[in-house]
C-alpha cells in the first residue's frame, strides 16, 4: 500500500516542499532509503547525507530545508524526531490489515 506526501502533511502538519502527489511506499532509514521511501534528518551534522540519500522525501528541520529542497521533496517541521515518531504511528494505522 502507498501514501502520498500530501496525505501525510494533511494528517500530521508540517510544510511540504515538493510534489504533494508523490507516492511513498515505506518509511526507511536515511542511509538505505529508496526513491519511493521517506526518511528523516534531524541534525545539521548529517547534511552530507541529504545530498547522497536516494530517499524520495525527507523530513527535516527548518535549518536544513534549503539543502533538502534542492535535492527533492521534503517536509519541514520544528522537530523531525517527533514528526517521524508520529508518522510511524499514523502509518501503522493507515496500512494495518482491515479488522486489526
């Protein structure tokens, strides 16, 4: 099952820079994320990984939005750790088999 970036931002907030119809199929770690997956970067010390990741979208803090938006879609939020935690819970509910 897949989800669009627009539906994530509609449910959880944040500022989307990029295509709201972009499809995300999975949540993933930054280092191994693929083009249909979303990952997060919370600290500036990981800025080099922003340009090298293959993630389709990133969740980033305000101070990293310029470099993140240059490479592709991103969701800007005050606390990427908290956002990703909330996304994980929301994702589980959205993608749970019916009846669970």
